[in-house]
């Protein structure tokens, strides 16, 4: 069963609130109303603002939430990305969960945008991987897309990807063509990717029918360049392994079509946001006018 955004939000709220927010229960004024805003404490690329908005609404549907910016927006320090009004208790209860989502997801979008900018001018596309936080893949891959990257397979169910461990587990190269034919016959719209550790494997793989992508795993630049020359144009080449901000440009310049970067999701630093309550106007009660004394009747 695929995880839905609603399920992820409900789980996050359940682990934080459980039986109830004790501090709100005992240390807030019943019925108090407030206005608050989520403010960026540093610059970055936004992701998760809709998720944060939904967190507030799941806690209290009567809260009025306004998204100030959209996912993919390059924000600056001090930018307001979301505003919320309503029950002060509800805002306080939802605060940390909403911030956790927007900080984590914006961190992913921000680092993705950095990688995309570094390879700009080449034909290489930055891909994510399955190295995601358990239960958070749907949202984390959406954050990669917000940053300008492209999603690789969402899971084991939407792409054939034959890796070295499949061979180690007993798959023989001599039967690989037969297996590809059978898989494609049963699933004609599903792409087939083969992982190659050496140039010899690349040469074996690109002759096979039905191969869409060959993944070049941890290959040196010289080998990647040779693989680009060897393979026919209808087969895409994906570089993976030892990819970081210092190496990604050189990898892109070899001519590969795709570069997968696990660090987009497993090592992205969070972006700092805070929730600031707006000062409430002080209502000064109007003084009650003193009653006008009745005039004393003159003696007759």
C-alpha cells in the first residue's frame, strides 16, 4: 500500500500530540485567539508549505491558513511563507510538526537546486534515489522536484532495476536477455535499467534488447567517458556513486544523461524557519461614565 500525504501528516501529529498537549491545556487562556506567521531564518528553496498548511488544518479545521509562497520559490531570510489565524491553543499544538515538515523538505529542495545549478549548461539531469527517510519518501521526492531535480523510481514497483546483488543472488548473465524479454512482455510500459560496475559489463549490456538505462556505478571519469562513446544514443547512461558538489560538474561534462545523488535526501541539512506570534492589540475598556446626580429640588 502506497503512503499518502494525509497518512504521513496524521502519523507525525499522533507521535507529537498523543493524548493531548499538556502545556496548552494548563498554560493557555481558553478561547484565546492569535495570529502567527512562519518566517525564514535563512535563504533557501521552499518545499512543504502545503504540508505545513495541512498540519494546521488537521489540528483545527477552523484555523485560517494562508500560504504566502509556493513550493519551488527561492526565498530570502525574513520572508513570510505562511500565515495562520485562529485559536492560539491550536496554533501552538501544530507549530512544531508544521515546522519540522517545512524545514526538512525545504532543506531537500535547497540542496537539489544547488546541484541543478552546478550542472547547468550540460545535458545531465539530477535524479534522486530511494535513500529516503522511511515513511517520508512521497514528500521528500516532491521536495526534490520542487528544487528542480527529477524523481527516479518511487519504489520497487514502478521500474525494473537489475543491480549487482541480483547477480550475486543467482541471476546469470546468460539468461539475462530471456529475463528482460519476459519482463517487458508482461510490463511493456515499465523501463528497464541495468547496473554496470565495469566497462566490460557496459559492453555486455548495451547489446541487449529492451534496455532503457545503464547505470554506471562508482566508475572513474575516464570510464564514464568511454561508456558514453560506446553506447548507442537510444540507451540513457546514469552515473551514480561518489557524487557530491565538488565532483558533479565533472561527471556531467562526460556526457551522461542522468546523475543520481543519494545526498539529496539522506544528507540534506534542514533550513531554519520559525513561527512568530504577532502582537495582539491591547483593548482598553472604555471607562464607565459616572451617573449624573439627580438635581436637588429647591425648597418651596
